[in-house]
C-alpha cells in the first residue's frame, strides 16, 4: 500500500482572520493562491458593502463564487455536447463516404489483375 502523501500545517489570512489548515505538501502553493483569491473577493464585497457583517460577506462571496463555478460548468457541458454532436456528424459523413467492406473491390483479385466483375481475359 502506498504511503500517504506528507502533510503540513499552514496559516492563511482571509478578511483579517488567520486560519490554520492542514494540506499536502505539494498543494501548499495552490491552497495559498486560493485563500488569497477568496480574501480578495471578500475584501471587494466588504469595500462595496462596509456595513455588512463578516458572515454576510462570507455568504455573499460564497454565492458569487458558486455561481461562477456553475456557469463555467454549464459552458463546459455545452461545449462538450457541441463537440460530441460535431463528432457524430463527422463520423456519419465518414461512414457515408467510405464503402462498406462488401462493396469494396476484392484486393486479391485486383492484385492478380482480375476485375471485381470476374477474371480479365
């Protein structure tokens, strides 16, 4: 059984509060970037709505991020659907343009100089 990846404790600051997180060592930089992004988004909301409580700021930021994720997933699914439809269309065109194995001339007969309609006199 493979050893679990080593983890480490890190601290990130979001909207003035410090949070202790345990992450895999390889994920530290990624986690810090995400925390920084969340902090920036929460600060942006707080700057625009200074009278709102921190909990409201957190919830509204979470809703905004969730909406963005939802829209990106929807775009991805739409793109995947369009690609699958195009692939099916091209596959059908290829099938129509390619003779079926029964319709193809007999390769052995052509190699021997015979036509598909019978031996050449």
